[in-house]
C-alpha cells in the first residue's frame, strides 16, 4: 500500500510539474517573434490584467497589444491543439489497443483536408462565430468522415476494430484521391494551392480570443470527458471479452470513445490544419515514462502535448524569421526521430 501511495504521489507531482512547465512555456513563447518583448514585462502585463498588481507602465502600449491581441491567442491556440491531439491519440491507442494508432487513423485528416479544399473553391466569404469557411468546413468534414467510417464498419449491431480500420483506410484513400484531383485541376476549380498546402502542412490560424472562446470549451470539455473513460480504457487493454467480463458495455463505450476522440481531433484540425506526430509520439513517450494507467496517462499526455506544440510553434515562427515554417514540418522533424528512438530502445520494456 505504501509503495502504491508513493507511486501515486510521484505521478501527481509529475502532473504538477508539467502544468507549471506549460504555463512557463506559454509566457516564454509569447516573448519571441518579429519583436522580442522582455519576459519580465510580459509577467507584469499579465499580473496587471488579472488585477493582482498594479505595476507602472515601463513598456510601450504597442507591446501590450502584440502580446494580448496577437501572440498570446496563437500560443494558447497551439497549446489547445497539442492537448487535443495528444488526448485523442491516447483514446484511439487505448481503444484500438495499438500504440501506433494516431488521431487521424480512421479518416479524420482526409475528411478535414477535403472539406477545407472544397471551402477554398467556393466564391463565398462567410464567417461563423469568428471562424472563416475553411476551418468550419474542415471541422464538418472530419466529423462527417468519422460518421461514414463508423457506419460502414458497423455490422449486426457491432463494430469490429479491424473493420473500422479497413473502412478508415478505404475512405481516406478515396477522399485523398478526390482532393488530389481537385489540386490537379486547380485552375479550373479556382483553387489557391498555397492555402491548401498551408493547411496540409499545419499552421496555427488563431487570430482572436473569440476563436479561443469557441475551441477551448470543446477541447477542455473533451479532455475532462476523456478522463471519465480512464477505467474503461484500462479495461480495453484486456481485450473486448476481458472488458465485457469486468462490466464494460463494449459497443456503447466504443461509440463514445470514438466520438470523443474524433471531436477533439476535428476541433484541433479546424484551427491548425494537419499537424502530425503529436497524437502519436506524445502518448507513446508518456506511456513509456509513467506507465499505461489511463488515469494519469490522459492528463499527462494532454499537458505534454500542449507543451510540445507550443515549442514547435515557437520554433516555426523564429527559426527562419521573418519566414514562417509550417508547424507540421517542425513536429515531423522532431517527432519522427524521437519516435524511432523510443521504438528501438524501449520496445523490450514496452507494456501496453
């Protein structure tokens, strides 16, 4: 009992450290850009904003505008995307009992990409709750694809995992072919190829706090909801028969976990495009570090995913400034070698 208590205390301490580290990274990432703003000034601005202190103004008024109206919304948006993708990765890996699963495994990315591409061809300039047509279409496309895949895989009131994966593969291939056709006919479709590639390579496209106000409840609510499925995901590691034996309603929980992971992925994709490796590498690394217990794996992965994407977005903005690198390129360059290292050096110790 004492050993178990010490283990739990250590995991709680790690979660607290991850949370504190994330806050520090948010402030640090806000300091750098085309104009570097001293970190002490940012801290003073933030404390003034929340009415904790009343520091005298030693900074330019434009610096405060840059921090609170431009940089901080984007940095917070990046953290939300990272947390959403990492949490979705844990959900899909737990559901499919496969550490190689990622949030895009059942066609979410293909649906989002096609939805965004179609939106770019429409001669319409609409805005919904602060979002343009492209992110809204990407969100709808991602969810619609998941619903299609689920219904194609469902047979006799059940959804076999292998059928869902195969349906996801086929639907993804079909949607990717349609998108490739539209890109090849870009002149006829009046398609902006730069915008398409920007979406496909990943780019945090948050421009206001209004967008954060819409996305944040979806992501935070999804992460909290995922935590309620921690026991169920632990049970799924026994297999579907084992999960049913310990009282899990397998088919119902499959639907709920699939819906929750898809919602988180769609919310992330709508403001970032397709950012790879976050939902694959982060849960994998956290599982190897903290163990497979989803009670700790879910919150730790959310915090680590948020921190990872904040760092990746900071590098994307600053490495070749004023040119901005797609954030998906950074996550791939960093994530792929890390994943290969984890795969080769920890595979003998790995326990799902």
